[in-house]
C-alpha cells in the first residue's frame, strides 16, 4: 500500500509539472490555469486573501477587467493595457509617448533622473514620474511595479552608452517577475541585423551606441523567447512636425528619417497591436525622402 501511494504521488507531481510548462500564449510559457491553480494552492496554505508574491488578489481584481499577476493571459490583456511604465520618458520619443498615452487616458509611470523632468511629466494627466536611475535594477523595478506593459526608449550620450544595454537589461530581466506582460524596446537602425542599412561611415560614428543596443536586442531575442515583445528601430530622428506618414517595416535594409512624434505614434500603435507581437521593425517615413523616387518599403499592417 505504501509503494502504491508513493507511485500515485510521483505521477501526480509529474502530471502537474508537465501541465504547468506546456506551451501556451501566456507570459514566459506558463499556462494560465496552472498559475491559477498555484495561486489557489497558496491561498489554502496562507489564507484566502493572499495570492502569488503575497499580492491580495481580490484587491487587484476588484472592479478591474484585468486578472491578477501570475494569472494574466495575453488574450485577456490585449488592447487593455491600463498602466504603462516608460523608461526614457524625460525627453525625445519617450516624452512624446508619455504625451500620447496621457491623451488616451492611460495611466503612465515614467522613470526620470531630474526634478525638472519629473515636474514636467507630473503635469500631464495620468502621468506619475519617479526619480531614479535605469542603471539600478531596483529603481527600474520600482517604476514598473504594477504596470501591465513597459516601453523603453533609453539611450546614452557620447560619454556613456552603458544605459543602452544595462538599463534595457534591467527592464528585460525583471519585467516578467513583477507582472509586466507586454514590452516595447526602442533601439535604432543599425542595431542587430540592420547593420547594413547604414553607410559604413555612419555606422562607425554610432558604433558604440549600436553595439550596446544590439546586446539589449539579443538578450530579448535569444533568452526571453516567450516574452510578448516588439522591437522598433527608428531611422534618423527629427524634431520636425509629424507627417503622419511614418511606417513600420520588416525590411532590414530600410533607412531614412522620421520625426520623434511619428515614432511615438507608431510605438503606441504597436503596443496595442497583437500582430506586432514578437516582431522587429524599422520605423521610417518614406515621405521625407529627398530622392527623386521615394523608397518603396512594405509597411506592416498593425
């Protein structure tokens, strides 16, 4: 009888493990109902009000169409990202993204480094700026905690390109742990397999930045294969007024300029597009080309 009971227990454990790690569309490959079962099991052990990671599940679920952390399914969340974490929101494309999300009534948490940037972003409806350093994993986790999705437009300067990799690494490696289920990583034309899109001289001038951005892309592409991500590589960024004609294309040799506002618009569209999941795009604006015959890149339909 004792041997029979041991065999039953072993078989039950094997069955549970197989079920939990079976392929699915939910985050990090964990099946939603398996995570839910884990939450139920934990509630039996520590009380009905406690869920995964010690979070009160009924508090998260009350009046919210989203399900609790650890039980969220991509189908449930599609088009319902209600709280977005933005890294790099103090200027450029990141700031424009904050503006657009604010205008949509979406709650935004932006990680910034200065009081001036915080004051400016806090003035936007629904935007909360947190002072911190993207090079510190704890600061990134604090900013993204409670967010449904994350967007990074982090980029270094001539003195330091460390944030292009380390800052983005801190988002990529910790997002899933704290419940973020959608990720937009903004890098640059010339990163990864788009190196040949740039003239040799242009690539050489930006090689330090592009090498770090490529490392961030590779981390996401090679080691977080079940993540719901989109990588966007803008061409030359301009402060000109948006044309509304910017496109996302999978053409790895695409290059050209595009306004920061148009890039921000494409990032927000991609965020809410299921068809953009696990895609790598170049963002350009063919209408800005000075060539006699504008390039005919195939636009991806979001």
